[in-house]
């Protein structure tokens, strides 16, 4: 029963952690619930024996540690490392691309994804959004997760690429750009993804604005 519960908790954690920012956010809450103290990397730390601590860098990296009772120079220390990111695609600063009557997202691949596994499947968008605040050096940060599919990377039909079964070399700047939808009167042809993001995080979109 314990193994079954652990598996369900792990799946729930993965489902709620679609980006490095979500991973760190969820880990912070878990650590706090288990008695860990959040340390400010800009402040002087006062660490104690048997203390539990963690610190966060750029909202995407987390270092947690437990101080034992013995001297570290005599007993040494143990370290476990993992990464919060995963292969995928990142949206570029100017994302909307008009191709005839369609809108594609201007993206770049990240982390060496197996490209063909991304084709013809419903995809969503998640990450962190920075919003303009009163302090230009300290923008407001919000996590975003559309949860539902909103884009797709379509492949060519067989009659347009009859050698597909012989192997295909993808042009990442052309063949793997996600399709967002058709141009419509509701969203127009400019800044559609910004409008969708504004709706998702419940902020007002202003024409020609940038998040």
C-alpha cells in the first residue's frame, strides 16, 4: 500500500510541475511543511546543528541541506543532485509568426528533445511570466500553466513527403514550430499568445505591451 501511495504522490508531483519554476515552487512548499527554513541568498546565514535549510536561485534551482551533529571536516558530507528542467521547446521573446492565415509560435528547442515524438500530439504551455511593476528591477512574477492543449506541431501527410519512412531530418527553425491557430477577428494576427497568457493569469492586456 505504501508503494502505491508513493507512486500516486510522485505522479501528482510530476503533473503539477510542468516547468522548472513549478518544480521549485512545489519543492519549497514540501520542504517548509517538513520543517526546512527558507534562506535568503543575499543575507548572512546563521546555521545551527541539526538545522534544516534551503535556498532558491532564480526560482528555478533549489539547494536544500541538513546540518548534522558532527563536524563536517571530520565526518564529511553526502550530496544528492538532480535537475528541474527537461527537454522541450522555449518560446522566444517575439513569439507570433504569421504563415498565410495561420499563427505559429517562434520557438527554440531546449535540452535535446527527440523531435519526432513531439509531432501530431496535443501540447500545452507552462512556465513563468514576468509582469511590469513599480520597480523595474523587481518585476512581478507569476506561474502559468494552461493545463489544456493549445498548440500542436503537425507533420506532413504521406503524399507530401513520400520518403518519410526512410528517415527525416528536421529543420528546428521550420519543421517544429507549434501551430497556435488561425487568424481570427477575436484575437487578430498580432500578440495572440500574449493575449492568451493575460487571460490565463487574469491580468489586463494592453496593446503593444510586453510581459
